[in-house]
C-alpha cells in the first residue's frame, strides 16, 4: 500500500496551469495532517502514511507531509522511497533539520559515512536538539577511532534524552573502545539497574569482564542472555581473538563438555589453537 501511495502522490502533480484553479482547502489539509499524526502516535504507520499522502494530493509541495512520509519509509526499511521523499523535502526546504537528520541516518545505515556525516552535522547546526543526529555522529566518530568526538556527541544527545539506554550503551562502548574499561562498565551497570534484561548492556559488560580477566563474572553476565555452553564458547572465542590461546582452549573444552551442540565449532577452534601450540614448540 505505502509504495503505490507514495508513487501516486509524488508522480501525478497537476500541470502548472491547473494548479491554482482550485485553492487547497486549509481545513482539509490540517485535518488530514492531524489524523495522520494521531495514527503515527499510536504506532499505526500505514494509516498515518495514507493520511500524509492525502495531504499531498491536496497540497503537492507540503514539506511536513513529505518529511513524515520519508521518515515512515525509513523506519519501515523502504530505503529508495525514503531517499526520494527526503530529497523532495530538501528541495522544498534545504534547511529542514528533520529531513537532514533522517537522510543522514539513512546514509549511515547504508554505510555512506562521509555523506551521512555531512547531513547529520548540518542537522545539528540548524537544530542542536537533534539527539539522533548527535548519536549518528558519535557512531561515525567511533568507527573512525575519534573517541573524544564520539563521546562529546553522545553526551550532547544525553543532555536532550537523559538516561536513554541506547545512548548510555553507545557512550559506554565508546569508552570501552578507548580502553577506559572501568568508566565503560559504569554506563552498562547504569542501564542494567533500570532494565535487567537489556541484552547489549549484558553483552558489553561480559566483554569487559573478559578483558579484565574476570572470567567467572563474564560467564554470569553472558548467562543473562545465553545458555551456559554458549557463554563458555563465547568467552573462549573472545580470548582466542585476544591471543590468550591457553585460556581460550580451556573454555572451548568446557563448552564441548557442557553441550554437544558446541562440539563442531568449539572443537574446530580448539584444533586451531593446538596447531599453534605445536608450531611454536
């Protein structure tokens, strides 16, 4: 439904000589926008999309309707439609902060990092309260190992959305990447104090425990989100990647002993480690 609706709304504008023949009805436009907003508020994106497209049939260059259509398509994973609608929005209003943010997030998802950074930076310059743009800029900075800049963006986002687990997790992980394990751990623990089932926080906390050599604590952390054999294998794999082959081998053996399910993968990695031991004798 959404694909055909957007196509009709953006591809069938009346010819210029007829466009002013009947003036748009402001009340009808307002009612369609409000109905769409209400539908979006309760999570009915398809119904919201229907009403925003209705707005475009009444007012083909309505910036807010274009922007909201673009955002719905981005959230639904309709990348091409979202990109077209964001472009149309920015043609109407080049400094639309929301469209710049949304377009930037879309490009970030597509791993077009330079384009994403330009759009997101423009968005926060126009509207510093765009926390999603700050978060996106933080992610890009982390990928480029510019941890100081990343953390500044996450902090800016947290000033707008205090305590948001997504932001706390990203800030904690940035500190982890920078080697500040103790500080990183405090952010994951802060998340878990409010939400004891937050999977990413448990995974990242377990990762820190492994890096710190607290393997029993790591096992306990991972077992909040996976079963015991998987947690043992997971610790072994992290240790192997870190170069602690002897301890990794022990954890692969524990995983094999705990469950035959992990025998093929754990045994394969165990054999690789044993081959390394033999080669280094």
